[in-house]
């Protein structure tokens, strides 16, 4: 009986292009353009899990995450099961961190499929285990979207830094403070454009607002002063985006897709920049309330941008 020589987690990537066919990132993460025999195996074994969607084997690249569980010599079934659950959670967190880091790096509608536990033996025969799960960053429709995400070699250091930052904040139990913002940021990559704008605004609210008073003005002002440059432009764009969001949510505004398509990429970029700044400030020990209070102090006292 052939013994598998490698065990790992894999995840198909769609709407994705890379500067290299084999990208090595920190934490043992690899992105490969393809692996021999994998397309046929995924087509045979996982197509039904995607419903009426694109063929899952038409991926652009494959993400490989290392399998870290150490269960050799463990005979107790309950203990082995616990080790498996912990490894599953670790892989899901790592995938969430990496995808979030890629999306925070720059625009592009990169889409993920199932997270799959896999192994390959000495004969290059694939074996996909029982664990095939949808994660918070997986999506079962719209695999091929524009603009396609393009990973450049110059992006690698920033992606690695963001992955490490997210992992460290999770370890310190500080990531929960912006968990809603991160989940909504990722959700805003999918669905109808009005739903994407709503997700973005929820993410902004969770970062910048601690109460429900003067939402539009306070939110727009804080975002503008956090990001600094082009404050008047950012302020006006955020007011417009929030106005559209309110009209959609309260049902008193007919959706104009042309206007939404114009404002949504701008608010997406402002959200991307905001999250990166919040991650830095949280890493320095600040809380959300301290960040908001300092923003308000800068606005009220000297009008300087946030340092």
C-alpha cells in the first residue's frame, strides 16, 4: 500500500493571475498555477458541491496551506478528533488571513472555492479527504469577475506582513475588535452591487462609529481625517456612498446602478486603506475607542491628519 508523501490543505483560486507559476509566502503558504492531475480529480470529486455554478476545475491557480496536525502516536479517538478540529480551525483562520491580506493589498475580484484536505502519494495519485468546507471567504458563484486580481512580485512583502499582522492580532485576541469590518469587507466582493455597498458601509460603521448619532457626517469626517490626503474628496465620496446605502436600506431610493458602479470602487478603496491603518494602530496597543477619540481630537483642535 502506497503511503502519502504529502498532506496539505488546498483551495482553488478564481479570477486570479500571478507573476509566477509558483509563489512562496510566509507560514509555508504556496500558490501554484496548477498541479498534475488535480483538475480531473477536483472535477470528479467536488463538482456537485458547487451547485449550478461554473466547473470547479476551471481554476486559475491553487492555494496550498501546510497541514500542521500532529496525531501520530495518539490512540484515543476523542483526542485525535480534537486535534483534527483544531487543525481545521487553524487552516480556516490562515485562509481567511491570506485572502484578506491579498484583498487589502490592492483591488481585484479574487474568488475562492472549497477548502479541501488533500494528500498525494508516491505515484502522484490524489486523495481528497472527508473535509471539504465552505469558509467565510469562499464563494459558490461568480467565479470569473472583473477586474481580475493580479499578484505582482512587489506585492509579496506587503501580503506577508499583513498575514503576520492578522495572525498576531488573532493570537493576542485583538482581532475580534474589527472582526465585523473584516467579514463585511470580504462579503463586499460578492453579490449584487447594492449588497456590496451595504456590506462596505456596515464595515465602515463598525470601525468608525461607537454610537448612532449623526452617522453620515461623523463617519465621513472620521474617514477623511484618518486617510489624510484629499480630505474634501473623501468626505464628499463617503457622504454620497452613505446616502446611497440609506436609500437602498430604507427602500426610498430607486437604485441607479451606474451611480453605484461609480461610487462603490471608491468606497472599497477607502475601506481597504482604513482597515490597514486600523490594523497598524491596533498592533500598537490602541483600542477602537482610543482611535476614534484621537480622530475627533485632531478634527476639533488642529485639523491635522491622523498620525
